[in-house]
C-alpha cells in the first residue's frame, strides 16, 4: 500500500518572505513540513527529508518568484505552489471604495473645475500624496442617480495621465445598490459591468490609470464570475477575510471558503492557482474605526510577522460627503491618523501591481 503523503507547511499558494525562512541575495531557504504514513522515506524536490514518526521535514531553497515544491514517497506525490517575496519590505496602499459622487460633480459641472484638483475631494488626496507619498487607488461605479460615466468628459485626460504614478482608477461595480450585486453574478454579467466601467476610464483618463488590482463591491463573487476579471487582466483582489467572532461563511472573501479566508487573514497575500488570482488582505477599514483607536487597531492587525509586511488601508467615498446621512466629519482625520501610523512605522507607499506585490521586480 502506498504512503499517504501531505505537505502541511507552507500551504499551497502562500507568499513567503524573510519571516518564513532565511533570505540571501538570490534565494529564500525554507523548511517544508508534512505528514507521511508509517514513517516512509520522503524526498522534497529530490532531496531526502528527515522523517520522525509520521512527520517529515526538509529544507528547500526557493530561487524564483514562483516555485513548485514536490514531495514524493513510495510512488505517491504531493505538490504545492508558493511565491517568494524576496526583497520584501514593509509597504502599504490606500484604496477608496464606492466612488461616483466626485465624478458626478466633475461631469455635471466641468466648467467649475479647470483642474481635477480644483475639486476638494481630489485636492485632499493629492495633499495626502504630497505629505506622505501615499499612492491612492480609487474604485468607481458606473452610475448613480442623475449621472453615469457617459457624462464624464475627457477634458482632464492629460492630467489623469500625468498623475497616474500615484493615482489609479478601477472598476468597483455598476452602482451602489442593490447590496452584494455580484453574489450570484454570472461570468457575462461581471464581464459586462467591468468592460463598461473600464471602457469609460480609458476614454476619460487613459490606460495609464488602470491597474491589475481591484476590489469588487462587497468583495464577493462566484468562482466562475471571477474568471471574467482574470481574463481581463485583474491579477489581485482585495478582500476582508477576518472571520473571528462569528460563525458561518465569510461574506467579504469572494468565493473562498471560511477556512481559506481565515488563512488569507493570517498572511499578507495568498494565491489561488485554480483561478490565478492573488488575494490581498485588507488590514483596516478606516471609516469603521474611531480616530483615537486607529493606531492600536493597526498595531493589533500587524502584530504577527506574516501580517506586518503588507498593509492595505481602505475607506469609502460616502463618508466624506456632507450631504449624505452616513457622513463622518472625522473622515479626513481618520485618513491622516492611518497615514501617520504607516509613516511612523516605516512603511513604503506602493501599488500592489508594482513589481511583485509592491516589491521591485527581480
């Protein structure tokens, strides 16, 4: 009877860095741990493993960004794929969801804005970029009451392009309501909405502002529908994978199981090779936290080495809008508090589509 063989650690799809092993100038050396029935001999990538009881250990050197690790024993085989984030440093990005109102302001009254940054909302984000170096990613809708993207002129296209090194736009959803619009969406529905929004982004802002990263409204869609995004060049999705304190599935983790979401939340990023999508953990929904608690919340969310390297900060446009019932007078203060924290802790501003998850390509 053949051996029952399973690699336990790292997990398939893990993104590994110097916290997971020993890093050199050209490699990352990790220890692979697994289970094997009956203490049978095991090799990992051709090297003999140390076997004790039903457990095996073997040191493996990862030389590439993308690495396959193969354990073999008595004709049985187990394989995982892991990513090597060699050269990883502490880094962060700020994303803003549910955006349409500032575009409505611009689109319905273009004569009032000689520059994009004559609008108070974009002026605020430019100030954050100038003060902290922050890179801002804005996820947008196609329409809201009294406005859709067909009414957005291209008069500021060159200005969007000139600022694309720190300001990105991407698809979020067709519109704000109904809630959870892509929970049961088909491939064709998500493809249609994505193409509609991004087609207009290209028209009024240029390809330069588009990116390989986005957050779907409510961070939820079926696996089949997610393929529509991957087929259109989206490689990374932001999710809220925290499942502690409640039972049932994670409803802001796309199509991932509760167990997969829990694993995602224990690391900065995790790759599903079945769909080819890299899931990035949202560290903090800033608008959901009181100003004075933001620093301690971020301390807690980055307390483990595997969660400390990549920080995704998130806020929503509606909390900046005085005319809306959900307006938070402290929204800008919350942004500053989060940016003060990442700056004081030595985090570098990046886009996740830069290099490998914000780490320079090598």
